[in-house]
């Protein structure tokens, strides 16, 4: 059994892959939310903060919006960390990143929709088409593929 700590890849490259994948996916996902809804970034931040504070978050101030934005990026960083760390043990994830990235994005979409949101203060609500399709495609290509691509670019295919 190979330990992740004993891996020959420099720790900086692993951390850089997590940061690049997580932050880029977070920016792209957040941008899609702003563009698709036509809402300002602080309003989107408040919408994310509803997961913590419920509907009252929409009446909160900048502090609530910042909590939502930080939460959003913490989630994308966590998903990036999970992919990168698992890919250290299963390099095929990086080798086939064009396939595994969108599949990972789909898994993220369903995990968020059917696990995270129902357990949050906002509750569950599946968006209706065409918003559903935009969100799903965004997770495939702007979240999953970006995270997998960052891992491939910074850690390599093996």
C-alpha cells in the first residue's frame, strides 16, 4: 500500500492543483450563477448563505454575503481536494481527465442537489429547465472538468 505522504510528487504541486482547480471552478460556477440569474454577486452570496441562515439570509448585509461566498469557495476547494487526493492513488483519473472530469462534475451536481441542499436550511428545490440544464452543464464542464484538468496539468498523468 502506498501512502499519499510517501508519494514522490512535490507537496506544492498537489496543493497548487487543489487551489487552482478549486478556485477556478468556484469562480466559473459563481459567474454562471450571476449570469444565469442576472443577480449581483453579493445577492448570489446571500443566496448561498441561505444554506446556513435560511430565507433570512436574503435580508442580511454584506457580512452574510461574504459568508455565502466563502462557503461557496470552501465547497469547491473541498471537492478539488477530494479529486486530487484520490487521483494520487488512482492516476487513471488524471490520465482520462476529459472523461472523469465531467463525470465528477455530474457526481458533484447530484451530491449537492440530493444531499447537501436537503440537509441545509434552504431545503431542496430542483430548478426547472432551462436553468436545470445550465446548472448541470456548468457542473460537468466548469467544475468537474476544471478540477480534473488542474490535477492533470499540475500533477501529471501518472
